[in-house]
C-alpha cells in the first residue's frame, strides 16, 4: 500500500506537485501563467499537467462545489497522472476533502498481478509515497486511520474475489478467515461432518458434487462487551466456484463464476474493517462456503432436501444454489444467536439488465432498515435500489411435493430468490437482502469489492 504522509509543513522539494482547485481558489503564483495558458477553468473533472524544468505539475478542478464523494473520484482520476512518479505532494482545499482524495488514489492504485511471471519492472507503478498538505496534522492523521482500515478491507475483498478457484477453495477460504483472529475476531469453522450432524441440509446438498467439501464459518466481533446481544448479523454467499451443478452452465457462463463468493468476501472484509476500526458494536457474520460441481453424488433436479429451519425444498434447478446455502445460514444465525437485524449479501440473480452497473439491488422487510441502507449507499458511493418483495412472487415458488421449490422459471431470478430467502426469515427479524451480482466487477474486469464501503458506512452510523 502507498505510504501516505499527512503534514502541515511539507517538503516543497518534491518534484511532482498536485494542486486541486475550485473555481473560487486562487491559482498558485509560481505556475499561474502556465495554468492560464492551458485554459484551466477549474471545471469538475478537468485535469491539466505540465513540466517546469524537472518539476511535474498536475492541476485538478472541482467546479463550484465538490461533495466528499467527488473528491474520491478526483483521486481515482489523478492516480493515472502520478503513478509513474516515486512521490507526489498534494495540496487540496480542506482536510476532509484531502482524505477523501487520498482514499480515491488508494482505490485506483489497486492491482492483482501475483500470477504474472513476465511483467517487466517498468510496467509496475513507481508511486510509493503521497505527501498531503493538511491544516490540522494531528486531527487528520487520526481520521486517516479509518480510511486505512476501510481500504484494507476493500482490498482484502478484491483480492479474495480475484483469486482463481483452484487457489481459493472453501477450505482455503475458511482458513484465511480463521487467520483474522489476530485482529480480535472470534472464528469458528464447521466442516462437512458438523454440517450433517447439525442438519444444515441445504448447504450439504449443494456441496455434494464437489471434491472440495463445504464449510460454514461463523465470525464474531465483540466491540461492546457490556451487552450480550448482537447489534447486527451479516450473511454472505460463498460459492467459490459455480459450474451450475447438473444444470451445467456454458463455458461462457462459467467465466466469472470464481467470483460467485463476492457476497462472502464483502461480509468478511466488512468484519475485518470493523475490527481494524475497533468499532464499539457487536457484530456476527456467517458465510457459507461451497463449490457447485457436477459428479455422481451431485444433487439432482427434482430432489427434495430438508433445510436447517425444517422446511423441505424441491430443487428444480441446481444452478439456483446460492439461495439454498444463504437460507441455511440465515436460519442458523437466527436459531443459535437470536440476531434480530440481519443483512445478507449475495450474487443470486442478474440485475444488470435492470440496474446496470449503477445500483445494487436491495430487498427488505423493514422500511427503516431499507431507508438506512439506501442512505448508507448514497454516502458510501455504493448505491442501492429497493426492489419489491410482493407475496405474489412467493406464490410462484409453490411446490407440489415440498414446502417450497428453489426456482420459478416464469419469474425473474433476483426477485424470486429474495422471495425464497424471505421464507427463512423468522417473525420479528428485521432483514435486508442485497444482490450485488451486477456490481461485482470493475471496468478492468477485476473484482470491485462492492459492499464493503456500504456495510462499513451502515455499521458506523447504526
């Protein structure tokens, strides 16, 4: 990660200088002529750069007024201008804006090249240090700790999702989560035998066709030991590879399926961020980790399995496996830990045709929880759009042989998957279901880490 130095008295000898200016700000006197000659008008997203001797000067505009999230975007755009420099000095208006800008630079600096063996030295970014001019050095340095924690969480989620499936099996993923105990998290791992003994029949069914056995991982953070109850429960879908089971996907359909564990990654990364920020709340996370593969033992179309909640489920499509494992995880959390407010994060349906890559989908049985999540989405930049949870969608899941079936071919997958999960939410539990299937990848084809900033914003404000 880039070294960031926040200082009220920066060393002006740094050869790369960045000025971020609004239309109201005065141009730096030393470079006023060059900036004017480039027709710089401080418009939002306007960036110019030039050389004065061996100095590289970058000037970014923010328009009349910039919101905090705008500063993150400025930082992301700025990174391309300075990534080949070893260090850069940044001057921005206001310490809060400066921290948001640095966070944007950090996000843009992310790469995943651990499996590249022929990458040349000159292809790597040279930038190692950002020196940021602030007014209140002590206060800004303290505030920056939360940004570092959040970026660490986002990067962790992206790293997990970018790993090839042969390098992130359910067992490897579970052991990596166990490693987070050094932060003060408590981690318990249930293996295949425990899943069977405890009656987690849907998770067990999905994992039947895979050589790599399923796991259920329970992660606990006790930031307020004065109370026993958990303030929030998080559930994550962790299908480490989804071939579709016997309802086999096409080769094209499998290309992104190493990222079918993006929900679990977001949840675990949010817990890591919570621990790093030493949040004074009690949180519980459960992630179900499986592979959905076809072999002679795999669940079949038409099979009926008993869930942890006792409901029987007819499997009409083995490629609708995510809702099965999340249902069991939801029930396990409610029965054993009595959590009364739960958010699950998944990649269940396909919302790209409805929401594009602008909003994640959100379903909720509680208006206040929904409104709080919508606000957290706006403030974090990971926006949500509330989708319907009408009882008519549940009727489409009626089964002739079991309590419920896992798919309704005539209805949209995202909506009926939410309707399916709602069946496993107990009375009195406030619940929201986030489907980020359309938001899991960035413009470069790498994992976006969607959900971590959203959950962190919600957790800090709840």
